[in-house]
C-alpha cells in the first residue's frame, strides 16, 4: 500500500484483459473454430501469453444441418436422443451426419447412406400397380361408345352409371314386357347429352358394349400389373405405362 498516489513501475508487459490471448488464432474452416488450450486456468496471470499453450482447431457444428444416422431425421442442438445429446462443439458423434438422407430407402452403413435397391424396387412396384389401377379406373369412368341406337353414342360409366345400366338391362329381361317397351338412358350424340329412349334390344346391346370395354380394361390392367411385379429394375418398371386397350 502506498501512502500517496504513485505511478506504477513499468515492467515492459501489457496488462492482459481476462480471458484474452496474445497469440493470433489460426484460420478455421467450415464447421470449425479455434480454441486456446487449457493448460493454464483462466485466472492464471500467464493465461493467454505466448508459450503457455497453443490454439487448437475443433469442430463447431452449431450452425450446420445435422441428421440422425438412425432414420435421417433432422437433429436439433442439445436434443436428447436415446439418452445422448450433442451441443455442436467438438467431434461429430457417430450417430450424427452432415449428409441428408437421399430417400427413405437409404440406410446408414460404413459412414454413408446406402441405397437398398430391392426395398426401393418393391415400393416402386407397389406404387406402379396402384397407378395402373387408377389409370384403369379412369379409362372405365371415361365412358364408352355404342351404336345400339344406330349412330355411335357415348355412354357414361361412373360407378352409379354402371349400376343404372345394370338395372335397365335387368328390367329389359323381365318376362311379359308390354309391346314397344322402352327405357330412357343418359347418353351423348355429338356432345349433346340427353335421356334417349332405348328398346329392350338396344339397352341390352349397350350393356354388352359396356361389359366389353370394362372387361378389356380390367384384363389390360391385370397384364400390366403382372409385368410390373416381374420387373427386375427401375428401367424395366418405368417402361410399363397405361395405354388404352384394344376392344375386340
């Protein structure tokens, strides 16, 4: 203690602020940071001086997108996963990766995402079979042509339309129909839709034409689905596409 104010005697050394280092850090790369060694405690008067320690380059993934190798889901810093967590500083744990999972058919193996081709192909086949089924239904629902009335008319074939046609055809086969019996049915001529009268023979012809088209679509779908299930690779599977079936 001094009895009066005095200037300190210079010793040729700078006063180093707490936690500061007198050695310039090296350049850190992506997902890296420089950290001063911990040989001396922070409160040591020599902390941060040259020769007392050195800079170390360590991992810093706090700003990076990280993914779980178990299922490819996004990982949030400090998130607990089965009793383990990562704060983003230091080596990347083996259960995390910077690589986004390419697809649900890729699985982590030997440090990378590996495609299970058979699993992918099986799923693609199932999708293709469903797609063909939808295309078949769309083809049927688009309706069909019949010349039962002389000129070619277009008939609807949605589920309700098919039920209505079935009912009309059945009605036409009831014994003891009055002479000249007719039934109206919805159809189009040249784009003009209307309920047009059909005789028993005509409505039965419409029913046969409908059955012919529907069965052709179903048989075509079955053949394409069988080909899809037999596909050995994606190229072969992609070559299988729906086309309008030939009507005998």
